[in-house]
């Protein structure tokens, strides 16, 4: 989304979120001054630091009073009335949700003010500086040294503000008003089956770059047969005609190209000696993109993903997705949102222990560590925007929000070999407005990245004349490459015996992917396989469901719901759920249930390395 370079004008005018896309910026491998750690916070349910008593926003006044929390003000005399003080306020850790850091905030939905004081790093006079936010859920109003930088909406995608001319050498005050209230016109909307973790949930950094720098690039294996790599570099600050060199040193490749007036330069070269990336051989190569005094270094894998009829093809070879769905939650230590690469790695290691080769990162873009670790570990990835359930389909601002989140997701991760599927939506009710919304989104996704597959989790229904014939038929299936759907036969839909009776009608010449199935089980609760909530019931549902799925023509894989139990406000059953959705194959602490072993044994057979 567009960020506004704040100026006095901005303080005079409302800074409404404008859903123009913000150009991606690759910062993960750049040196940055971390602003993670302790931030001072003020919980502000009445937004007293944002509105005056007439409910007018302070930041739309020409000269906001000290009572505006973003002023980070101090009394200047014994009678100077300032009714807040960040320095004596409570603290929270960034990155991290507030819900699991302080029991008083467990259920809190509202605004929290965050403040970080920092000194600017040394830099050349012509250098430029950007504040980079990994993600803030849900809306962030951002101020630096008392002046508004802008607003960002969307709880799971990165954003940034250029602050080159706003930094002081010392004593900068960075203030965010973070508001996690759910919105009917939001993305996601009011109703979700996951915890609404609020806060600065991912890292914050200050990135200093040369006046002209390598802002973004994209690269893909354009031709498998010719081992031809094609891509594009985007400079920022360019005037056109700059030389850019693109090198894969380990493959002896270096190509020099020149930018056009738009600061872009295309490259194309062959890499005959390259080893293709795959889950079995997650080969990554160093890439160096240099222009002027700037060099961006990254690590990339080379592979292709395609479909041929009902067959999925990775590097031209048939592929079966041995998957599992994953929420971005690490509750093992009592926490909530994944906070760092270590927790991300532990989640992916849990998935790998299932003999999985695929993770469906539900239902929103996860932190950037996940796809990068998946690149290293050899896990394929489904990445998704939170167009979930009953979105406000007819609202243009809602569409622009979804599109901005799609652009940020693709812009951040489109160089990750592990990511093979962009997902547009989850379980969205069919309507004309929804079809138009998703059709626009699909077209935008294809325009941004034609090297990956599109999908979305649809729903099934039954034929009226045959209650045991399940049908997947959805206009969305025409727009995507993989026909994916969620089904809960034996849980929300009938009991275990129904699984053995149901047959499937899926009238598309495309691969079929079952993006969810499962049942709740409390880890350690045992009983007859016919009794729900027991591990035995969940295990039996897995055994029967896997047999049923293997009978589906074009069945190309599945990502059962879900790796670990996770928090949800929709799961109150005391003694069993206790605020957790218990469909995990593991408890939230990582304790495996019987169904874990059922799926792992199935995947071992699929991988061809089943024990005798
Ligand atoms: C739905 C939905 C999930 C939800 C799950 C459940 O399919 O996609 O987000 O958690 O079912 O009800 O457990």
C-alpha cells in the first residue's frame, strides 16, 4: 500500500489508507539496525492518545497538543499537564503478540501505543534510510519524532517508510498506534477460526542504502530444457542507463545489463551445470546483484512447477504433495505468533518428521523465515492471503486491501524456490460478487508471477439425487491451476462410516488437492474409536479418509488440518478444547497424537520408503 512521505500537509490532511501497491523491497539479507527488543507501550482502549475529547484526530491538527501520544511529550514545567509517559509505562517485546506477553492483554482487541527510542546509524550524506516492518496486526499508524509517516492495514505483510530526511542523529522517537480490532470490511473479516493476535508481531529494522540501490529483483528458471534463467532487477533512485551486474558465482555466471528509464534491467542466461532445486535436493545458489556502490546478495533455488492434465510436475517429473497445514503459531512455550527463525524452524521440523514434502501456510502470509527455511530444508510451500470466509466482496476498499496483501506476499517471496502455490482464498461462499472479486485477484496474481500455480480452498456439496456423491464444482476452479478443497466427512459432515460410502465428482482436467480434512482430539484422551475427541477417533478418521482420497482420480496430494493444536476463540469446550482448536496431529506443545503416526506411515509409503 502506498506510504505517504509525511510533511506538514499530511498533518493537515487525513492520511487515509490508499490501497496503491507499494513496490517490494528485498531487505532480508541486508544489514539493518535492529529495533527489536523492549518497546514501551500504553494500552489505549478509548484511543485517548489519538482523539481529543471531541473525538477529533490529533494528527489532523496543524499543531498537535502534547496530549497526542505520538508526540512522546514530557512536562516542561511543574504545572505542565501531560497525562502519559512512555518512559514509565509498561514494556512489551518486539517481535511478539501482546496477547501472550501479558495476561491482561490475552483477549484484548483495541489500540496499543508502542514507542522505541533509537539513535540513527552512521551513514554517508547521500545514503537513504528506511524503516522496515515485518508485519503489524492489524492497522498501524506510524509516527517518527512526532510526525506521521503513514498508515498500513493488513496484519501479515511487510511495509516500510523512507525516513532519509526525518532521522535525527540521536534520540529518535518511533511511535506506532497498533489496532487489532477486527473489521467487517477487513481482510480477514470479523470471523476467523484463529486467535486475533495483536501487536508488532514481526521484526522492525532501520535499513541504510546508497542513494541508488538494488530495491528488488525477480528470477525464475524460464526453460527447464535449456536451463535458462530469466529475471529482472529494479533499482531505486536510478536515472536510467545504470549498469547492473547479475552473478551466480558458483555457476560461473556473470551478466552485465543496463537499466531503462524506469530503473529496471532484464537479464537472461543459461546455467547448464545447475542442479535443480527439489525437496530431495534443496540446492541453493548465491546470487549477487550489483550496481554502483550497492550489492544485494541472496540465495536462490532453480526449479519449475507446472501441471499437465491432472498431473503435478516438479522439474518435469510427477509430484505428489505430502503436506500438512500450519498456522503461524508457536504455543509450545506458552507463546502465540511465531517470533523468530528458531521457532519457525521447529515448526517446519515437526512437519518434516511427518515425512512431509509440503506445508500449507494457512491462512495468511507467514513470516519471511518460513519460506527461506523451507528453501533450505526442502519443503514445498503453499502461501495464502487471508481472504477467508465471508469477506465484504462488494467493497472496493476491501478488494484493494486484499490486492495489496497479495502484491506484498508475492513481492516478498517470489524468489523462493520452495513456494509453488499462491492461494487466493479459503472456504469463500460462492456468489457473483465473490467470483468477480477473486477473478480480479487471480488476474493480478498471474500478472505478478506467471511462474507458479494458483489455487484456493473451495468447498464441496452433494448431488441432490445422490447423497453419497460429493461434488466439487465452483467457478473459482476455472481460474486456478490446482482444484483444492476442504472436506470434513466424519467430523462436521456425518460419522466415520460415511467416509467409506462417499464417492467424488470433480469435473476438471486439473490436479486435485485436498487442502483440509481432520478431527479434533485431545492429546492423551483415549477411548473407543467411535468416541469423538479421542485420539483413537481422530486416527480412525485419518485411516479411512486417506483410503477415500486415494480413490479420487487426479488426487495430487493433501495438507490435513493441522500440524499442531492452535488457539481459537471459537473453541471453548472446557476440559477438551479450552480455547484451542484440537485438530492438530500434535498438541500445542508438540506432543504427537495417534493420527500423527497414521499420516506419517501413509507418507512413508507415498515416498516409497515405507518400512517393510
Ligand atoms: C475450516 C477452516 C479452518 C478451520 C477448520 C476447522 O476448514 O479452513 O480455518 O480451523 O475448518 O473448523 O477446524
